């Protein structure tokens, strides 16, 4: 446990940021899962679901929650599934 005041503050700030990143990461995974299930089920709004997931992936990459190449990989996989479904 830190003794210095600024170090104590950093511990608190890091805890808050960790919670925010965890929430954003969970939200991202949920969005990707929704898009994947929509594509597999052949729903009418599957393109919109993939579009929303791609937007969420881009935001996560911009915030640094996931890396740029990871974001590109996830987007590519979603679009490939969408195109394969027709």
C-alpha cells in the first residue's frame, strides 16, 4: 500500500479506469456475440447488427481497449461471416 498521497490517488484512478475498460470490453463482446448470432440465425437485421458491432470495435480500438490489428481481425471475421451467409 502506498504511503505518498499522489501514489494513493493513482491507485484510486487506476481502479476506476480498470472498471471502465472492463465494462467497455464486456459491452464489445456482447455486441460481437449479438452480430454473430444474428448472422447465424439469418435475421433480417443481420447487416445492421454487424454494422453496429464494427462501430463498437472501432471505438474500442480508438480507446485502446483492444489493439488495432485485433480490431481489424474481428471486423474481418464478422464481415466474412456476413458475406458467407449471403
